C-alpha cells in the first residue's frame, strides 16, 4: 500500500515537473512577446531636454536632474523605441535570473517573465532604469551576505554609487546595510566585518563628488542630489498630505505668510518642513502610515507574498538584506507625499522574493547557477560604472554661450538643436 502511494506520488511529481518545464518555456515566449508589444514611444521629457545639452557638449542649465538620468534620457530619443525596450527588458530578465540564481530558486523562468511583464505594463522613465539598479543591488547584497568579503562589499558599494548619478533614491541605503554588514559570520574576523561596513559607508558617496564640484563651479551652491526635485513632495508630506500635488510647492505655505515663509526657507523647503513636522508630529506620523498602506495596496498581491516569503526565509542568508532593501525603498518614499509610479522599481524585486514561495517540485528549475549569476551581476556593475564615467565626464562641459554655439555651428551648421539654441541667445 505504501509502495503504491509512493509510486503515485512520484508519477504526480514527474507530471508536474514536465508541465512546469513547459510553462517555463511559455514564460520565456511571453517575455519575448512583452518586448515586442509593450514598447512605448519615448517622449521629450525634461530629462531628454537637459540631456541634449550633454550630447552637444554643453553643461545643462540647471541641476534639477542628475547627469546619468539626463544622458540616458537623451539617448532614448536617439534610437528606435523597440531597441531601447528590448535592451531594457532583456537586462531586467537577466538580473531577475541572476537574483534567482543567488537565491537558488527554481522558478527563474516564471519569475523573469512575470517581472518583465510587470515592468513593461508600468513602463516609465527613469523608473525603469532604476528598477535595474534595484535588482542589481539586491543580487549583490545577497551574494555579499553569503560570503561577506571586502571585495564583494566593494562591488555592492560600486553598484549603489552608480545609481546615485541616475536617481538619489538609494542615497541612504548604505546606512541601512552597514549595520547588517557588522553581524557576525562564521570564519570572518571582526576586522573584516568593520572593513565591509566602512566600504559600504564611504565608497557610494564618492560617485557624487563630480556632481557636487560641477554644481559649485556652475551655481556656487552645495547641491549633493537633485536640486528641488522633491521640494513639492517634502512640503506636501510635512503638511500631512498623502498624495503629491502639482504646481509650485510654495503655494502650500498659505496665502497670508507665503512670501515670508519663502524668504525664510530659501530655495529648499527642508527647514520649513522640519519645523512643520516638529509642530505636528502626530499628523505627520499618521500621513506616513497612510502612505505605507497605500503603497502596499498599489503593489498587491506581491507586497503581501513578499512579506510572507521574507518572514519564512528570515533565517536564510541574504533575506535580511532583501527585507532591508524593500523596507528602505518603501520607507524613504513614504516620508514624503507619493504617487504610484514611485514604487514601480520595487515591483520586479517583490516578484522575485514572492517566487521563493513556489515549491521546488512545481518550478521549472534554475536557469543560472550562483557562479553564472555572479557574472551577470558583475556585468551589470560594469555597465553602471561605464554610465557613471560618461556622466562624470559630461559634468566637465562648459555652459552654453554665444561663442561656444558659434564654434559648434561651424562644425555642424545644419544641427537643428544648435540653431534653435543660438536663435534663443
């Protein structure tokens, strides 16, 4: 009787495994279909407008967006939309497979297709590129947790630092990961653990030095991140508003004392916002909780599945880092007013974490070994470093002037952008 039951169980497992492999192949086909179907036409947004200055060898006129966001934003308009979409989704799928390989999960094909479909459905620049950095950082954090060496800590720090020239979203993530790097690990000395934490705390911020120096040269101001990018969100968040508002943030200060308040806070609302939070802490705390609940609802069902998966795997190496990354991403946004698009970069990671709940017998099997996953992640870091190098080089460009435009037009007399800028001088 027991032998018959065991045989039936094996036949059922073989059947499920064969079907899961077939579904895995269908998932890869669905990924290819998503690439061909969901290719949005890039539009001339403010990133592309500022990026065109860089492509023509000039410094952008303001510091509202970071250099890598400008550069990629302009390059998106220079080539076919489907080519950009294919490269974007291919990189996302590879990074998903790499993270699955680091987690040794067998649902890689399903997860890659699901994550790519989610990303394609919610396509938005620069959040699609930020999603790639989030996946790379997640994979490298898991890899570092499995063997916490200074070399792996350095690679993780380089990935975080590269992202800071695109968006400042992960700017304070080192402060979250460094305490985790100090946890004891078998065979690792305390000196090595302290070195790991120090690397994570220092190296990422070196990437911001060219940006800070360029802003001081051009604007004579200390600007470490985007200049005024989150001003409206900071002001709205301090007033207890959950969602974002459109228009100048100064309108939130009130009609009677707005002029006086604007003079007091200057170009940034941070000081004014801090005073508002100190005066109304319960209002602010309630708004933060409301934003967190709304963000989790926007990410359903993956937010709940990922929370369950992180709890189940809490004793596995790397899951604390994944949980810290997810919590940080949610928390840093919920301190200010939010909109749904802000959380799109987190969705592919939530899909990957949720997929660890799939039983091994129902999954199509791993596609990348941990060694191959490490190579993919290292390739992603190298791409980020190349982007950072070009972005830093672009920060040395001179500002636009009539003489510089005349010299550029002498070389390219039919360039429409140069002609337009020269006519506006």
